[in-house]
């Protein structure tokens, strides 16, 4: 937009114009004409802002959708107060340049930079597992066995930055992110310095007091060892559950004293092993010369600590350390270590093992002590020692917390099938694979997992009462009737907790939301402690289902409006509700289904010339002399729209070409003919593309059946593989319009010609307008019209068909 021109937005409800030049991105504006609220300034270059993610000192961070590559990204936008500060803009641009200057699996990637509405932005990789500060805040302290592998990954990422000639200068838990697989990634090089392998001096101190190294406080030159100090302080905080110093101000004198008074980790966290304490204390040495000489030395020290901790033979702690005792009782220690490994394998039935010394298994109401379990474990002599299953269970928990339910399902199934898994952990994991499939909105996969779980439970060495309870729970997954729970039922205990979790999710995905709610409420009443400690992450997830249920109740009316304008207004309101839903599967499907019903109702209301026609459409044929209910279909415009809604675009075009229209109908027929032909070409192009290229993206049919991937095309549809691995032919009319649009995006992203991309986008808009999400099509058309005058002229000619 030329400099000085106002930023104009349009009300989604009434179309009124609003000058939003002075407003920040993603502002919620009340229309001065109709008082409806509209989000403005959502389009930033090729990105659409979806929701606010975080607010920092210099910027605001949003989750956004990349309209070109069809993926979610992070968009970081410089605050308005710094918009005219060339120094801050330069620092912001430098952050993008620095982060993009090297690539590493444990450093968040920068995709691109740009300006929109006069503001500078950076688009980066979205990492879905949250930052480590949140994990520390929620859990108090992090188990050493869990932290050390992450620490090695972080050190490796910092090493890559050093190799690129950079120091981060703000290493802290909040700048360490976890992806869906539980791997660590470093983010935010906003304070980084270019050292080119040497030293550099910052002009400002913006670092966090808890982790800032002493040389930074004194205004001295910094190098990679300054990052090593902050990294050590971060690990200290994670293991001890508190930062190494509690000084929050940036007062030089106070911070100087605080850095001299840091308590050794061995005293702050006596449960941490000697090797780890030694490595972190050296990383945090007050004198940089006493710290590690290289990242290779640091990584080597952490790796030794990790290996010794895993072996159990040398993982002594400061609270229990005696060299003489170790020398005299070497054989006994080895025996105890082996016993600890077996006991740990049993305890891995709960994936967050390491939070405490709790040994209870979630499946058993009165679990036997570890000593009684040891003979059984050794007698079974599994091919695996159980540690692999334990690691898989932990990884499944990380994926579950990150919301990657497909990955969680895969990992729970791997635990179930592991030859060395102990019982009842294997049976419990089999049930959690069913739960994860439901959380992912995949009922077909849930039923498949239930069948596998039944087979596992029937063969497992578990108590008969437990086997009967789990088998009964899983068998009922096959039943299409609602699984009810009365409000007066007693509080859940033992396996009944898992039963209610599975049955509530099953009801929900079948569309039986009211029948699902009592199960959810019963779960939320429980304390995630003792035998039910495994329930902790699920309670947070189930709470989102309850919130979505409340949103659906409030948003979906008991009866639909009587005017087309009101129908369109409700469709727009439901877009915001759809975007706010946190669960996958049924809730979003319900909103989309209501929107499609409303759009169809609006079209019917708009097509009625006389009230009598509307009455006939509802009442059907009446007495003698009345027109039959299907009479409106004889109107060629109505017949063409019906054919379009069924994805029979060529038929619709033929109807329009061979029919006669009045002068008042002619503009609409010509516009509708153009849209029909464009939509027909859209599907033909998809079929042609799919003949040469398979797409592994999952699709969904209108009846909610999931398709694993597309294997090719045929006239009028696609060839696909369903989630059960079976091939099937699917017509375009059977596919969800959302899935067709996703397929289009996947196929068009590699197109190098801008004109060809524009042509395909126009065709996709025509398809979506006629047979899919009309509101989405109009929004996409608005974006294209603002960028391409030629398209705007063509789009203006289409308006008679829309009216």
C-alpha cells in the first residue's frame, strides 16, 4: 500500500468500511455501523494471523497460517513503539539474519522476513511442545535422566551458533522449546552478538538476571563461555527447581553479590548425581577461564554423566557419597544397580517417571511392593530389558502433552508390542493407544487399536479382574450405542477411570456430546495422584473438551434464522468459534456442518421470489392443484446450483448453456456459468496432477471416514488408501471440501509460475464457493482482489451469481 494511504478494513457482518490505520495487528474492532466485532489486520504478507502467542519487550508473537505452503508458523512483529526506531528495527532485522545464517536441528528455523502495515515481521518455525520454563513452573524440578539428553541437544545447538560466529546472550528456559517428539530447539537470537569466534562487547544489557554471566554485568567482553554460563544456570534451575540466584533486578551491585553467592548444585539439589553437579558447577564458574574450554568438552562431560546415570553403577549423589564404601561393596552396588533397573522398568508404566519415588502402578488398586515383583520380572526373561519400553512410554507422554496425538498413539502401540514390556504396563499402553486415536479425532483408528488391545489383554499375564474390566471396556468401543454414565454413579476407581475416559471420547466422536459430558465431568473430579497419577495430562486435555462443549452449546442455535442476511451473519460468527476450538475431530466438524447448512439455507432463501415458494419447500405437496415440493428444481439456476453443490460442475455448465434466461436472470446465469467451468477445470487439474504424483496428506470424507493417502486419480474422483490400509475409489462429492482444498494447496505449492498459481487459486475459489466453504472462498477472493487488479475485475463480474 502506498505510504500515507489509510488502512481500510471491512466489517464481516455488514460490509461497512473502517479506517484501522492507527490500530495494532489482530485488533478486535467494533463496527461503527452494526456494532459487530471484527479482527482486523490479520493478513501479513503471505500469512494470516490466527491467535496471539506471546508478548515480549520489543515484539508480539502470533501463531499464523502460511497461505502459500499451507502450514502454521510463528510470526514475530515489532511493537508499534519501536516501529520508527531505526536502531530497534536494525536489531530486529539482525536477529532474522543471524538466525537464518545457519541451520541446525536444535535451533528454530527462520523462514522469511517482511513488512506489513508499516511493521517489520519475522516468520519462523512453529515448535509445538511449549517452552521449558513452563515445564519447570508446572513440575517444580525436572528428573536428571530426562534433562541430560535435552541438555546435550541444546549444547549442540549452541555449538552450531558458535561455529557460525555467534553467541546467543540470552540462554534461559523460556528460550528453549520442545517439539512434538520432545526434542529441544533454541529460539530468540534477538540479543545475539557476532563474535566471529572471538569476543564482543554489547552496548546494552537485556539479559535475564537469573542466568546472566558475571562478565555481562560488569560490561566486559563476552564470548561463547558466556553462553555456557547461562546454559549451566538454566540446567541448575531445571534440576534444583529454583534458579541459582534469586535476584530479579538488573542493579549491578546486587547482581554482582548474588553471582558470588551461588550455592553449589550439590547442596541445592542433593539428589543429582556427582557427574552432573560437577559439569554444571564448572559451566557456571565465576571466572570464564575456569569454565569449559569448548562445547565439545561440555558435551563430553554431559554425555558421561548421562551414560553413568543410565547404567546405574556410578550415579552416586552428594547426599550419599562415600568412596571407601564404594570400594568395599563394589559387588553389592552392582547387584543393587541391576535391581534398580528392573524396578525402574516396572515404574515406567507411568511415563513421567522420575517425579518422585512413587512405585505404584496405575492399573493395580493395591500394587505389590517392588521386591515381590522382582522374581516375576526375572522369571519371564523378556528379550528386551524393559528400558526400551520405558523410553517409548516417556516419549509418548511428551507427544501427548504437545498435542501430537498421532505420534502418541504410535508410541503407545510400540510399548504394547515391545517384547520386553512388563505387565500391566503393556495392557495400559494398549488402552492409551485407543485414547490417543480418539483425541486425534480418528474413530476408525480407535476401533482398530481397540481390536489390537483386546488381543493383547487376552494374552497378557495380568489379574483376571483387571483383564475382564479392560476387555469389557474395549469391546464396547465396537458398539455404536451411547455409553452412558448417570450423574449418581459412584466416584471412579482403578480401571473404571480408563473405561470412562475411553467411553466419553467414543461418545464425543460419534456426535453424542451430551452423553460424553458425564464421563468427562467424572474424570475432572478425580485427583491425579497415587494410582491415578497417570491421569494428570488427560485431565488438562479433557478440560478442553468441556470448554469446547460449552462453546458449541452457546454458538449453535436451536433453530436457524429466517433471513439470508441473518444466516450469513451467523456463518461469520461461527468462524470465530471454529478458530477457538481446542479439540480435534467432532467439535470442528459440527461447526462446519452447521455453517454448510446455514449457507445452503441462505441460498434457498435468496432464490425464493415469493413467500409461497418458501412455504412449499418446507411443507411439501399439499392438496389438489398445488405444485410439488421439487418444482423449484425446474428453474435452471436452481438446477445448476444443485448440480454444483454435488460437484457436478460440467452438468451445471451444460444446464446453463442450454437454458433460456430473462434479462434480469442473465447476469447471474453468465456469472454462474463462469464459476462452474472454473470449478470443473479445478477438479480436472487435480486429477491430472495426481496421475503423476502421489500425495501422503490425509483426507477426510463428508461422513468423517479418514483416508490415509491419495494414490492416484480417476475421472470424477481419486484413488486412496484408508486408515485400515484398504484401497478405495472416492468421488469428489464424497470428500470433505476442506480436504479438497488441502489437496489443492499441497499440489500447487511447488508451482513456480506466478500466473499458473493465480489461475489455480482462482479455480479453487470457484470450487469452494459453489461446493464448499463460501465464506472462506470470499475471504480468499478478497485477498487476491487486493493484490491483482485483473482478478478484481473478474471477481466483480461474478457478484450477480453470489447475489
